[in-house]
C-alpha cells in the first residue's frame, strides 16, 4: 500500500473503529460531530455477534448491563439474557437513537497513518513529556485511515481529527499455545479448533462436531466452561463420550449472585464495601487506614469461599483454587456456572485434568506427569491477544508505546493514552459491567472533545495510570487484565468530577452507602 495513490473519499472530525457495544456507545455520545463508524463486518454487536456460542449468556442480570437512557424492556427479570437477547437490545438502542446512520459496514481498517501537525513523529519526540496533551479536535486532520470495503475489495482513505478505537480485547486474534519441537498440533491426527472458529458454527454443525467424540477443552474460564457444557449435552446417552477440561490455572466459579442468602452486591458493589479496598488518589488518611482494613477484606473473601466450597463440589473434583476469591473478582475472572455444569460432571460427562503443561501426541494430549489423554477433537479456549490486535493496527512509534513495561495499556480514565495524541480507546478496561464502564467513559470523552474540561499534563496522567497499576498489582496476580472492579465507584466518581457532575449519585446517605451502583445512577445531569 506504500506505493498506492492516496485519494480521500471523506474527511470527518471523528472516526470510530468498531461497532460493538463500545463503538455504538461512542457514536451515540459523539453524535454532535457526525462520526464515521468503521465496522469490518456486516453487523453491529462485536464479540456478542461473532464470538458467541449457542449457550452463551451474559454473566450479570440485565439490570446491571444496560445503557443509562435505555433500560431493558423487562429489566426486573432476574435471568441472565442470552447473546441473542443482548444483540436485540443493542440493535434497539442503536435504532432508538438513530446511531446506525453513522456506521459503514463491511469496512475493514487496514492501515493507519499519523500526520499530526507535520512535526517529527519519532518515539523520543512523542514521549517527550511532561507537557500538555492538547485538544482532541485540533481543527486539522491528525490520522489518515485506509479502509478496505467488501465485497469490492477497494481501498478508500479517510482523514480524522480524533480517532476512537473500539475493537476491544477479545476476538480476531486468538492466543495460541506454543509447544516444543515435535509436540505441536502438526503431529496430532485429530481436529484442533480455537473458540473463535467454533463460534462460527451453527448449532447443528457444533453438535455434529461434538457428538460421539472424545473432546478435550483447554481452559477454565467462561468460554471453556460453556464449551464443556455444550459438549456434555451433545453426548447424552450410552454412546456419548466424556469431555475433559484441561486446566492450567484454576479460578473461582459462582453458581448465582447470592452468598449464604445475601445478595452478592453487598460484598463488592456498594460504596461501603469498596471502602475496604485501596484506590488511586486516596489520600494520607486512607493510606493509613487501608492496612488496618486488610483483615476485613480477607474475611469477606473467606466468607464467599466458604459458601462456594459448601455449595459446589470443588474439592471433590480438585477444582478449589489456591488463591483467594478476591483475586479473581479483582481481575474480572469470576465465572457464573451453567446450571447443569456439575450435574453433567456427576454423570461422568465432564471430567477434569489440572496440569501446568501439556502438548500433543498423535492420538491426543500428553501431560507433564507423563499421563496421556486420547481425544478426537481439541478445543482451545485459550483466549485472545487483544494487545497484539491493537499493536498490529497502529503505526510506529505508537505501536511500541501502546503497552507499558508492566504489560498493560496505561489509559488515563481508561480512555486516553498519554503518549498517543488525538486518539481514544474504549473497551480496554474491565469491570463487573463492561457496558456501564464503556458508556460513562464515552460521556466523559464527548465532553473532553468539546473542551468542557481539560486533561492534566502528560506527566500527571502517567502518574495516575501508574498508581492504578500498582493498586492492581497489590490486589491480584492477574493484574494485566486491567480490571477496576474493586474501586469502580471511585473511578466513576473521578470521571463525574472532571465532567462537572456530582460524584455521589444516590438520593440519601443510606442508599449511597449500601445500594449498588449501576448505569441508571449516571443519567445526564440537567
């Protein structure tokens, strides 16, 4: 493409890459600038559309996964909505607010160029803080974006002042295991498939793949658990074969959002419960108090663990993690179990093998303890490489600046990378409700673009992101997931204050202390 003649089809102040939940939220909040939303596929929905299985459901009740100005039709329904219901809800939102008119479907971004103000763009110059970040809408194009359209395969160029990246951490780039020589899938005689390929199968094709087959599912997060359950359901009857989950790292699983008869939100989702946890910018007094609250934090985690061990056969199947429950919650890795998961295990339809290392042999998998597992099909629920996806998209030097030395994207307010000008990222930090996390940051981004407030210096933003990362490191060994679940309310407080909103959103102090926060608490202020 370097020798291609550049012809710009359209200039726009704002470009948005991706039309998943984050991209649609960004388009709605930035609608005053008539954004161009570039979506590589023929539909909105992101991973909910393209990475879901037949059994995929939301992990939270619908009232905890909704836009602040578009409640679910049956928001009091306590069941977890299916991926089809989520897609219907998202399409209803986009239609209601007339967002679809901004979306260019079948438009895949294949190259991004930084033009800036004509200054040098070497990494030393870009990272030469401290300094001011500058306005997001500078009055002249900063980014040139090449877009390949389907089915014509023609390349069109766009130019934008602000580019909002909403391609997310999941999907597109599978994380594949690496094996020693002569121990990879090339020596295996069966079928190997990553979840991204499995999700493209229709219900009948998926059932045909699994039925009557010895299946190994590698992984133990939500996708792996759903896969194992689908496999067990496809192998009912005498001719059915067991599915074996190959688990490297155990994580805590939860049957429902009730613990010893108490609603789960009381433990982590209220202002009073999050008071027990460290947060950025907490001041001298809280720095002194937090170590004293450590026994209470541990007690909460132990209380939840005691219920899970009592309620679920974790010990029986060797599935009790060695780390505290809090570490999984603080890294957004708590998985809600399908209702029939352990009943299928009790019938022998789901089996478990924990091992730090595994590799292929010609008939299946071999483990570090020298045992072997025969398998006709190996399904890899090994996740996605979201950082590589974004690094491959951005030009140098920005590609090398995306991730810091700790392996995390240093995003101020979860949105602005201090070293990448005129660009924003939505959907790259996690919480209990990723929809709410994305929406409130899009509201913040819209006001930042309109210069309702200004960013701190680059140096201050880097200090802030560094402090957040240190807190995550102290809370969980899985900090690279960039999850803010133990201080999400404080994160929203600071966003509200920057926007000029009041940070305490409830009607009285009792609700403020003990009621859970949701997107409904963050409606537009008059």
